[in-house]
């Protein structure tokens, strides 16, 4: 098809089309930004599960006489088990049971081999970000030194739009302090926020992408500080996306099933760390 009309007419038509396309693009961008802003407001005003005041994450799991393993959790609400109301349903409680039973790649599941008497505790605080880890590390090192520390952090840094490199640096510093104190450290990096049903699309997709960036920065910082990083998004994200039952009633925090999925993802690294402490 050939263009018709005078050069001036054709130029005017092209200009009108260009302006129309530009206005459409601007409107789409503004509309998209408004939609995201509205979804952020809705997400922030939702009613989320709160820490159970009666759920003191401090218990002893295992058979008397077995070698003692002191396991401490640091981090945000997931380190406290927000979303469940029994210690045994938290990620820490489920890890403690698996370790006490001698379940893991280093145990061989032989009679008496790998069984531990796990002293479980948590210094995590709901809503924490990486900047809060310094205080938690100080609390974790009070009294008897823990053997293994599991850190779960990152989601609140993402929702607060913190820079991945900055938050990873705080995490790396916390890992380094624990390692210098002789504690084995396993970090569960930022989980798959693209699976969180409390956040609507397209904000959920954006949050998921930001979470992946944070997780990659976390992994680099943890390894550089001498810890072990477990990519929770890669290891468990597909399960959380497929099964709504892995989240509790608020669609944000894990349920008992969700924490179980996390515990099994963390178990190989935690069992390996526990085996190292047993050799000392």
C-alpha cells in the first residue's frame, strides 16, 4: 500500500500517529503505576498472621544421652514460625525433629548414628530486615555458644525496596561474626515472593523478580563470609506456587506444610553443619 496526500499532509498524519502512540504509552505507564500503587496499598493494609505470644521457640528435642546440638534461628517472622501455633510445626521445630531422629545425608540412618539432643531456640523478630541481624547475633552469642545458626531473612527487605547489595552486606557481616565465634551458619535466602497469594498480580510478579535479585546477592555475601546458602526460591518456590496449602490463612506466611517444605530444603546443609560440629 502506498501513502497518499501531499508531503505536508503525510507529515501531519505521521506526527498525529506519533503523538497518539506517545500518549497511549504514557497513559499505559501511568495506569500501570497507579495499579501497582493501589496493589501496594492493599497489600500493606491486609490483616496478616501475628506471632503467637504463647509460642516460645525454645525447646529440647531428642533422646536423653545423645550428643547435644545447639540450634538457633535468626531472622524475620519465618524464624519465629508466624502462621502456626505449635513449636513442632515451625521450621525450627521440624528441623530439630529431623536432626534428633538422625535424618539427613550424613547420618546413614543407622541405629544410634546421627541422633542428636537438639536444644532449639530463636532470636528472630517478626518484621526484621537484614539491618536488624547485628542485634540478633549479639543475643544468639549470649550464654552457651550455639553450634549451628540458621538465618531466614530477605522478604521484608524486598517489600521495603531495600537495595539487594546493601541488605546482602548486612547479612554477610552477621554471618562473618557468627563464623568468627565458631558457629556453623546456614542461610535460607529470600523465598519465592512470586508465590505469595496475599499480593495481587502484577505486583506479585514484580516482587518475585526483586526477591530473586536479593537472593542472588545474599548467596554471594553468605559464601564470601564462610556460610552456606540455600536458595529457598529455587528449591521450594515451585511447590509453593502449585499448592496454596503451603501458606497459612493470610496467604503470606507459610503454613505447617510450608515450613515442612522449607525444613527439608534446609536439612542437607544443616545436617552437614551439625556433622562438622560433632567432629570438634
